């Protein structure tokens, strides 16, 4: 059963880290674009959304070129911090972060744009600083939309294949996630293992999608109220 549970646990680990990182980056970027107006904002929005439509293998190639030890950035990471992302689970986290980022960023921006500015202004009138307004008014009003996006991003990171394979490879027990393990099992003719992995992946993804749908319906009901 190790050929089933090890990829599952690794996938949960990678998806969990990727979702946690995107929680911070997605909220920060979504709030920034929802509250600021500047030339090139639409272009920046398009660039940040690009991973949603770009082929994962192309994203993986870009990441491979960017983080490889022969690149300026990858060489700096290795020489300065001793960090090598190629063929590591951290590289898989990076790939999952990039691929799933738009699924957090876009809902976060939409949720922040729906917050009534008058409520935030009322908080300022009552003496709250900008940080307190964000954490006590803006974020609580937007959390349902953000959480729904996070769940979708977790499901996407859990099933990531192309970019992960390009940058992290398929090392059993180290970088072989669920989706890659399914591919390897099919290639090796291990139908029973492939069926079991597919069933586990499907159950997890369906559960996440049901949760995201429930949150979205709750968000819509709150808006109508």
C-alpha cells in the first residue's frame, strides 16, 4: 500500500503548502488590485491570470528555466542559501503555487470589490487604522469568497501534473505526487493501483468542490440579504 499512501501524503503536503502560500499572496494581490487604480492594472491582472489558461508544461518549462542552477535567479538561490528547487518537493510546491494562484487571486479580488466602502469608511470614522479596518471589517466580509477560491486552489494543486513533472520529476517517495503516480502506474500496466489512486483523487476533489459550492451559495445568500 506504500505505492498508494506515499503519493497521497506527498500530494496533501504539496497542496497544503501551495494553498498556504497562495492564501497570503492571493489575498494581498487581490486586495491591492481591488483598491488601487493605475495605468497597466488590466495588463497586470491578465499576467497574473495567465497560469489559468497557459498549458502546465509551458509553465513548468518557464519555472525550470527560471529556477535552474544555470539561471541567474536559480544560481543566486543556490549560492546564497543553498536552495535547489529542481527535483525536490519544494519545486513541486512552487509549480502548484503558480498553477493554482489565479484560483485564489481572482475570487479574492472579486470579494474585496464587493465590500461596501461605506462600511470601511465608518470604521475609519470610529478611529480604526487601516490595518484594523482590513482585519475587522474588510476581510470578515470577504472571507467566504476567498475561502471558496482557496478550496478550488487546493483541489487544483492536488491534481497538478504537467508543471510538477517538468520541475520536480517523478522520484518515488520524494516528488511523485498522486497525478504522477497515476501516470506511472498506467505506464507500468498496474491497473489496480491506478484505479485506487484515481478513486482517492476523485473523492478528495469532489469533496472540495462540494465545499466550495456550499460556500459560494452562502456568499450569494449574504449578498441578496
